[in-house]
């Protein structure tokens, strides 16, 4: 077993109750690292092609990154991964908090779930003992109630659970830990719900063996000093306002979608209204800071909102504020706290939920649905009380809420009447709150990444072109080509670098925000954990391997990636041309997005060739 890993993964089959530990060879870790890198390899090989992700053959799991559980800065993230019931292709969802490190403490590098229980169950993993237990008294509870009840029973634990939305198989539901951190995208709440699995409880006491603990401690100390002493720029913004700092500035620069992507700040949601939901206004309700394991930034906050009797709730993130605020022309700050809390408790993704509400409003305003269809709700722009009631209906799948609970693509199919022009999704996943008109490289990522419509995809322009951001180079020895801003060879090379390094970042458990802060000691922390002396070339190859396998998974499922089109309102540059340029650099066929045979061989992915060719 290599240092930095626990050396085992855990398989749990809910159909027959079997529990199996498996040891993986070192070269698998070195080729796939951890997180969704390891997930692609394990799930691709253990899940037959074209199975129903909501059926017993569906496999999904929880994957801490390589560095997760170490003190390396911003490394506490984990991934939920499997086949997405929302897009039909590869699905993953990145989450923070304290659940990921606890997986390692329990002795595992991954927990994989397959099968389907015929009654509600929860799983406890307390060090070496794993049990599948009856969850009938938890079924129907929200995620906060579930975590509280399990904590009462077991004491200090980490819990990941689904709320009512996952139980009701909403395709935009997620899995919640730390009472409000949600692996929200790709629809894994429904996957967990389909298996009748309510929660996973973890408590571990195992220690990670590291190759050179002092080396990690030293670079961590230095990195954290930089974060501590930063008084301006992105670090300071994140520390004080969290991602809600973007509520104003992103709208100002034209990044935030307004009025379901059809409006503008000047005409529809002017700055005097946006300023009512600014990060500063929101943060007035802050009680204390909150952050993920081993993070010196602590960009989260625990809030108290007496106006609605909320004693403890998490600060709404930028994505939540934009989807329920700017997208719905809603400047009622208290309604943002309300819907954020409702969504987190029910375990429904706030991006897709807000996008679905904005879609419903536009349908209503244009006469495609009526007051009769909404059970009397006046779904007009900015009507915050109607927005809150609609979210409750979506959580409970009541009336119009049932139609909207699977995102805008499916809602438009059910409503018909030309409503698809208001459904702002990519491949079934509702678009997040950053515009490809501003960050141009988001276009091809939103359209053609194996998980379409995701704001967490590595994006060249977002990393390099934000108002508070400058390209920090991420790692020693890698610099963006000089002319990366213009279409052409340099730009495609830069996109290759960004996408490959992004896969590595995600697979070692790092928060994506490292791109915006200061140069990260990537090679040093990997070496300190594992002892591996990785080169830039090796890192690049690992990233390309992971992305090519993610892509191959979606292609094997029959997703016609190259035919996917973004809604016109969201289109900036010619994203197909940009993708073709990227494909040439990445060793993929620009005509269809398939990794070339020789690329697959070069990346040790020969096992994929027969599936694709
Ligand atoms: S910056 Fe925020 S989201 Fe990222 S690891 Fe730190 S606390 Fe978590």
C-alpha cells in the first residue's frame, strides 16, 4: 500500500447485504490518484454499460481525494460519482465539510454502493465494523433532522444523508453532509433514494501513514501564512463574504445570468436591487465562520435569521443567490435564506431548483402555464412568497412541483407548448450561474464535458480572467502559453493544460478555489503524502487519463456528446470550434469527441477501446 492511502476500498451490496473489502494495487492509485479519478476506473469496470442508474445494477460511491485527511491546505473535499440519472452519462459531484476525511479515518479510499434494498436502510461504518440497519424511523425526515437523530444515537459521527427530495427520486436532488454541504449536481440524491438508502454514518480512528509528514507540515505552514496575511483580493473576499461576494461584482461584469438568462442588469435587475442581496447584506446575519477540513480560508458561515425563526443555517452561496435572486428578479434577501434552508434540508440542488423556478416564472409570464396549473400561485418575476411556496411543492412533488422536480428539460417535455425555449439546461443539467458570454471557455465545457452544465469544470477564462483573479500558474513548471486569450494554437494548448490539471486537482481532493488564491505547492504535498516524485508530464498524463475515461464512460452510455447544443441565450463564442481545437491537443477526434485509439493506448486505457470502437 502506498503512503497517503488506506489501501482498501469498501463494497456494500444492498440487495443481498454483503460487505466486501478490496485491496487495490499501487499502480491504480498512481494512475488515478483518488476522488473521481479513482471513481472513473472503479465504476467504469464494475458497472455494465447502459444500466438504469436508478436500478439495482447502478453503482455509485463516495471518494475522498488523495490528500483528503491530510493537513494539506484546502484538501478536505470528496466526490460522489457514478452514472447520472439526470444526463444519462458520467456523473460526479464535489463536496466539502468533514465527511471525506472520515472515510479515510474509517480505513477506506472509497465506499461503493450497489444493489437495492427493499426497505429503508442506513449504513454505519464504525472503524472496521460495517452494518446495514433499518431506517424506517428516519425515512421522511429532512437532512438536519436525520443528522441530529443519528448523532443523538451514536455521538460524534459524520453523516451523509438524503432528504425528502432524494426519497422522492427528484433528479435534481443531492446528498447532504454537515447539515448543509451538498453533493448537489448530477442527481445522486435520487440514486441513493432509489436504493432505499437514507444515510451513511461514519466514525473512524485510523491514521494515515504519510511518506514525509514534516514536509507537508512545512509547506502547509507557509501556504497558510500567505492566506492569513492577505488583506486584499480574492483571498480576503472569500474570507469575509464567501462566494456571496460575487452577488454584486459578477452581475456588474455581465457574468451572472439575469431573468432566466434573458435579461440584463440595466433593464431588468438594476444595481439598486442587486445591492439588497449583496454579500455584505447577507453577511450581516453571520454568527461565525465555517469551513471545510484543513482549510485556512473558511469561506462558509453559520447564520442566524430571527425574521424567520432560523437559529442556525448556512450562508447561501453565490450560486444559490443568483439562481433564486438574479434569475428570478428577486431582491428579497429573507426569501433567499428561506429557500436556501429549505433546499439544504430537503437535499435538493439549489442551482437546478432555482433554474426550474425561473423557468416556471417565464412559462407563467408568457401564458404557457396558468394560475390553475400552479394551484393559485402567481408565478410572476420577483414574487418571493410564490417562489418559496413553489420550492415547497417541488420538495413534496405536489402539483406543478412534481413537474419541476426533475429540472427544466423534463419539465419542458411535460409542459410542451414550446416551453423548451425557456429551459436553460445542457444535456439535461440546468446551467449554473456563470455565463459563457463573459467567461468564453465555459461554453465548450458546459456543452461537451462528460458532466455538462457544470460550473466546477476547469475553465481557462474563469481561472485567468476573473475580476479579482490572475492566473497563478497552479503548479511550478507550468505556465499558460502567451497568446491564450485569442483563438488558436496557444489557446487550445492552454485549455488542455487547464482541463488536465483540473482533473488532478479534483482527484486529489483540492478545492477548486485554489486557482484563485496563491500558487499551490502541488508537487510537494503529493510527494509528502505518497513519496512519489511526479513530473509535470506525469501529472498532465494522469489528468488526461481521467478526463478521457470520464468522456469514454458517457460515450459508452450512448450520450451523443458532440450533438449537444447550448441554449442560444447562453452562447458566447463558437464553442464547437473551440472544442475541436481542444480535441486536437487532447488526442480526441474533433469530429465526434471520441478519444483516439492511440490516445487511449498511450494513457493505459486500452480496456476502453473495444467499448468505443
Ligand atoms: S475555500 Fe471554502 S469551499 Fe474551499 S475548502 Fe475552504 S471552506 Fe471549503
